[in-house]
C-alpha cells in the first residue's frame, strides 16, 4: 500500500508541475530604428515602437536594447549623450564622453523600463519614445569649441516578457500527455508487482 501511495504522490506532483509549466513566462520581441539624431542641431527625435497587446497576457518586464554609432567629422566633442525619454520620464542615457577630431564610436547596451510607465507600453497603437541629443560642442570647426558633422544612428530591440492568458478551452500540451502516460504506466506497474496484492481466489 505504501508503494501505491508513493506512486500516486509522484503523479500528482508531475501533473502539478505540468499545470505550472503552462503558466511560464513568454517573450515577444520587436525591432526599431535606425533613428538618426543630430548633436549640433540638438532637436529631439521621436521613434515609434510596437506596443504590447494586453490580450496576450500580463506584462512582467519591458527590456529595451540599443546599438548607437556616433560620428564626428571634426572638432572636440565632450560630455555628449543621448537621453531616451518616455514623455517626461528619463529611461536611460547613451554616452559618448569624449570624441576628438575625425572619430567614430559605437555603444551598445540595454535597460529595463520602470514598472511605473508600463501602462504607456500597453496600447493598441505604437509607443512613442524621444531621443534627445546633447553635447558641449558648439559652433563650427575649427574654432576651439566648435564641431562639424556630429550625429548618431540608433537601432535595437524591445522585448516584452509576460505571463500568457490561460486559454478557456483547447487541447492539452504534449508535456501533459506525457506525464499522464507515465502515471498510468507507474500505477499499472504497482498494481501488477505490488508484493502485498491479493491473489485471485
């Protein structure tokens, strides 16, 4: 009897694990860019992202990656960066601290969007982010504080992590079928080979 109880307990744990597996987090990813910014003009550039569809499930994380390539044709650019904003919220900065003469620099990275602004990413239409350039370089080269031809191009991905909405109906997943089959085999084995089973009269 003890072996039978153990086998049933193992099957119950397996089925519980299968039901939990159905609720595992999923991800969906979209690309954006390239976004072009002009450090010397200083104007913000708005870029549209694909929003997360709330019908897919419950959002648990928003991760944005970027690769930015800055090119300076001439001058001495210091303290240069590009702010990534969501309306009035600063999400991250891409920094190019010191570029001199004819230079090019590539910076890659990623950041998590704060939960406080997730609601802005759960819409039917696109999500708009702003890329705002800044540099201490002003005027036109070759003056001591001047630069010429200073811009950047940015591209990357936005990844949504979410818990899928449980289906109201449908076919069980293959993992569930496998666990059910294993339980049937184990129970059958215990039934046949249990040392204390009663012999037929």
